[in-house]
C-alpha cells in the first residue's frame, strides 16, 4: 500500500509540472518567475507566457537581444540583480505595453544607447543602480512620460546633458547619489515640476548654479550631502516652498548667506554637520519655525549668538557637538520650549550660565561630555524636570564645594539617571573618584589663611620708621601651608594651587626645660587640601648624647 501511495504523489507532481512549465534554473510562482542559476546562458525561451514579474539574480548571460520578452506581453516587472549583462539589442524591452518596473542593478556596463529603451511609455519605475555608467545620451528618457521614479545611484556619471530629463514631467523621485558629478547644468531639473525627492549625495559638486532648483516647487526632500560645496548662492533654495528635509552635511561650507533658508517655511529637518562654519549669521533660522531637528555638529563654531535659535519653537533636537564653542550666551536656548535632546559635547566650554537651560522643561537628554567644565552653577537644572540622560564625562570636574549642586542633583535623581560617568579630575586626592559616589563632606574648598584666624600683625611690632608691607605679608602667608588642630582635626590649608613642599617645624613647648627632646614620640595626621590628601606620620626619636 505505502509504496503505491508514494508513486501516486509523484504522478501528481509530474502532472503539475507539465501543466505549468517552468524554465530549467528558474522557479515559477503563479505569475512570478525567479531565475537565479549561474549556469543560465541565455534568457530561457520557455518562460510562461502569462508571467507578470520576472527576476534574474546572478545569472551569467551577457546579452538581452531585440524584443527579448516579446512572447510575454503581460510583463509588468523585469529585474536583473548582479548579473553579467553587458549588451542590449535595439528595443530590448519593446513589445511590453504594461511594463512598469525595470531594474538592472549591479552589472558592469558603462554605456547605453537610446534605442534600447525607446519604447517604454508605460514605465513608472526605472532603476539602473550600481552599474558603471559614464554618460547618458540626451534623448535617453524619450517617451518615458509615465516615469515616476528614476534611480541612477552608484554609477560614474560626471556630467549630464542639459535636456536629459525633458520628458519626465511626472517624475517624483530622482536618485543620482554616488556618482562623479562635478557640475549641474542650470536648467537640468527645470522640467521636473512634480519632483518630491532629489538625491545628489556623494558626488563631487563644488558649487551649484543659482537657479538649479528654481522650478522644483514640489520638492520635499533634497540631499546634497557628501559633496565639496564651499558656498551656496543666496537664492539657490528660494523656490523650494515645500521643502521639508535638507541634507547638507559633509561638505565644506564656510559661511551661509543670511537669507539662504528664508523661503523654507515647511522645513522640519536641516543637517549641516561636518562643514566649516565658524559663525551663524543673524536671523539664519528666523523663517524656519517648523524645524524639528537641526544638526550643526563637526563645524568650527566658537559661539552661537543670543538670538540664533529665537524662532525655533518646535525644535526637538539640537546638535552642536564637535565644535570649538568656548561660551554660550545665557539666553541662547531660551525659546526652545519643545527641545528634548541637546548635544553640546566635544566643545571647549569652560563655564555655563546658571540660566542657560532655564526654559527647557521638556529636555530629556543633555550631553556636556568632553568639554573643559570644572563645575556647574547652582540651580542650572532646576527647571529641567524631565532630564534623565546627562552625559558629563570627559570634563575636568573639580570635586570641591563648587560641585555641591551637581553632586546633590545627581544623588537626588540617581534612580532615574543613567550613564553617569562623572569622575573628579581634582583635587589630587579625589582624582578618578566617581562624583555621585563621593561622600558629601569631601566636597570642600581650601580654607584660606584668614579663615584660619590669621591675625593681622600687631601694629606695635612694626619696625620703627619701616613701612609695614601688609600685602607682602599676606602673600607670604598665603604661600605658606598652615596647619591647625582646633578640635583634634588637622587641616592643611593653602591658597597656592599646588603645594609642593610641606615644612614641619617642631617647636617644643615653652618651659619643657630642654633644647632637645627627651622622649620618643609618634603622631599621625590626615592632611587634606587642594594640594592633595596625605597621611603624615611624624616620628621623633630621641637618642642619648645628641644635641
Ligand atoms: C494578459 O492579460 C490579459 C488581461 O488581464 C488576459 O486577457 C490575457 O490572457 C493575458 N495574456 C497572457 C498571455 O496570459
Ligand atoms: C558600449 O559601447 C561599445 C562601443 O562603443 C559597444 O561595443 C557596446 O556594445 C556598448 N555597450 C552597450 C551596453 O551598449
Ligand atoms: C518602438 O520604437 C520604434 C522607433 O524607435 C518604432 O518604430 C516602433 O514602432 C515602436 N514599437 C512600439 C511597440 O511602440
Ligand atoms: C508649506 O507647504 C504648503 C503646501 O504643502 C504650502 O501651501 C505652504 O505655503 C508652505 N508653507 C510655507 C510657509 O511656505
Ligand atoms: C523671529 O524671532 C524674532 C525674535 O524673537 C522675532 O522678532 C521675529 O518676528 C521672528 N520671526 C519670525 C519670522 O517669526
Ligand atoms: C579647544 O581646547 C583644546 C584642548 O584644550 C585645544 O587644543 C583647542 O585648541 C581648543 N580649540 C579652540 C578653538 O579653542
Ligand atoms: C524663558 O525664560 C524667561 C526667563 O528667563 C521668560 O521670561 C520667558 O518667558 C521664557 N520663555 C518661554 C518661551 O518659556
Ligand atoms: C627611643 O627609642 C630608641 C630606639 O627605639 C631607644 O634606643 C631610646 O632609648 C629611646 N629613647 C627614649 C627616651 O625612650
């Protein structure tokens, strides 16, 4: 019984195959055909005539002859991925009135002639990514009136003929990224009145003609990142009323015309990372109130003017890291009531104004890492109710009384804070300690000489006729390390930034009756100051016969 049943299944499969033939080396699924056999030496002759989609992956045939798919009139999609295609016959994809999607990606051809694709009037998506195309003839897209998406990424195009895109009135997406474009003809994009996305990333553009985007009133997203643009003409974006995202990162822009973004009322994302900006002109963002994300990192900004972000009331992420910012005006972030993330890391900030983050009640993430901060002013985070991610590492925090606010803030919110790698850079005896783990009483400032009850010299002691130089005396006293032992605690205090010598002078009590010591003694002190922490043990050994 059992062997019979197996045989019967085999019969059924055979029948199925006979009724629905599929070329050797391909798999057929209803109306879709996938051919991924390296040994396929030509386009198979027996592709099912009702197929609508056909995909070739890593096949080795090199030629698509004239009207190669003529027997499959209902084809809507033809794809070649990483194949060895080099040659195309005239009208290679002709006779396919329903062809909508044609893709040839990852083949090595460097030129294509117009007659290959001349009849593709129904094509809406045309993809020629990652080939080695060096040029395209001016009439290449002739009759492709229905085209909505054109992908030419990753080729070797250096220039494009001025009238190349003339027929593409319905084009919505144009991708020219990762080519070798050096210049763009001023009128190249003029016919593309429906264009919504234009990718020009990673080319070799060093300048842009003033009017190059002048007719792109529908554009939503423009990628110009990864070029060598030094300067932008002041009107270059002036007609892009609908632009929402503008990517200008990784260029060499040194300055921006003040009105460059003033027509971009719908802009939500602007990336200027990795340019050479030293300052931001006043009013640069005055007309882009809808901006949600702004990155200015990896520039050479030394500061940002007070009103620079005044109109950005929707901004939720602001990145200013990796600049050379040494100071920020107190009110620079005052109007950013919606700000959630603020990146100020890797700058040269030495101090922050106590009101700097005052209005940022929605702030959740703040990076101050890798600056030159030694302390934070009292109250600086008092209105940042939602702040829970603060990067503070890489600053020379001075763990003394001035750090008390930060310390108690960190302790108070320790349950919701994370990523707190905050180490003391000084004083020496606390170096390397984690700030929130310290004991609060260690955050002391050096006691100055007058706090120790230094008595002003008695005027009586003045040398007759000599003028008492109080200032000189004060300097001398300050430069001395002093210790006192009021209630059994030893404090070494010193106003010098560094105390390098500790001079212990033994003064036997008056009336001990002897110039020398008559007994052995040992005493230990813990000395703490800016100079460091040291356990000092003084042992005195008296030996008979010595003075
Ligand atoms: C092509 O599609 C049409 C309509 O959908 C259908 O009538 C025709 O039979 C199909 N042709 C082939 C060869 O399958
Ligand atoms: C490219 O041009 C060369 C010579 O001009 C020609 O032999 C070759 O077939 C062309 N390739 C394509 C894909 O048209
Ligand atoms: C394809 O274009 C050629 C001229 O380029 C024309 O002679 C031919 O009739 C067209 N074929 C179809 C199916 O439109
Ligand atoms: C934003 O775009 C809309 C169309 O999407 C347009 O009507 C409006 O004028 C634009 N806003 C500004 C400020 O340009
Ligand atoms: C931008 O902000 C400034 C200062 O707050 C204000 O005077 C100006 O009217 C604002 N501009 C726009 C276009 O909102
Ligand atoms: C920023 O600080 C670093 C380290 O102190 C210094 O090397 C660099 O020159 C400073 N940059 C500016 C622009 O001040
Ligand atoms: C920001 O804070 C200032 C006080 O420093 C206040 O006058 C102003 O109204 C606040 N602005 C916003 C938008 O909250
Ligand atoms: C002090 O100690 C030394 C050696 O430890 C000993 O020789 C000497 O007698 C002691 N002197 C006194 C006064 O106890």
